[in-house]
C-alpha cells in the first residue's frame, strides 16, 4: 500500500486487505475502505457510493 521496500501497488494491497477483512480483521476492513477512497481521489472519480465500489482499483470490493 505504501511502497515501503517495493513499488506502490494499490490493486495488490486491496486484494490482501480484502482477504484479511473477509477473515474478520477489522483493521484491514478499515484500511480497505481508506484505500478505495484514496484510489477514487487519485483517479479523479467522485467519492460517491457507486464510485467507491465499481472497480476503483481494478476490481470490485465487497461493500464495506
């Protein structure tokens, strides 16, 4: 997510946060929400409900 020791890869980060959130990690759920909002802002999308979950980082995330 932050590119510490590697390149920033928001799609990869979202995949791991999504997996962790699906397994009950509350922190990952919150970070996934922030990551999707960040991706929307960086890509110029409005941060409306539809904008957040329609593939903002390359795939649809579960409604958080």
